[in-house]
C-alpha cells in the first residue's frame, strides 16, 4: 500500500502566502503557481522515494517555473509535506520543521 500524502499546516500556510504574493504581482499568477505545485505533489504521491534526500530524512523537489521547493518526509504510512519555500529564504525555515 502506498503512503498517503499529508500537507502539514505550515506547508499550507507557505502555499497560501506564496499564492497571495503571486496574485498581487499579476492576477492569475497565483493559480499558475498552485498548478505547478500540484504537479510536484502528484509526482511525490506517485513515487515518494524517487526524489533526493537532502538532509536527515527530508527530501526536496523543485517547482518548475517558480523559485520554490517542496520539502517532505517519507514515513511508512504517510508522506508529510513539511514546507513549500522560496529558494532564497533562510533554510532554517524548513530545517526546523518536523
């Protein structure tokens, strides 16, 4: 059985913040951002072990078209998305989670 995908509260907040920022830049851009993130989440859900481990048990997938990365931890029963952060943000933002 494949583990289920779970977006932790902090990751949801990251997405909401990025969506709002992109929508302020250009209406519709936030939706484009969310569509690209959805593709990443689909990829993680299909093949959770396929992506690179970057620190401890945390894995990372880059978002196409946008300077963001999705960070997650793979457990036997769940794939926990812990952060969706801009590439220029302080890495402690995702490292201190989970």
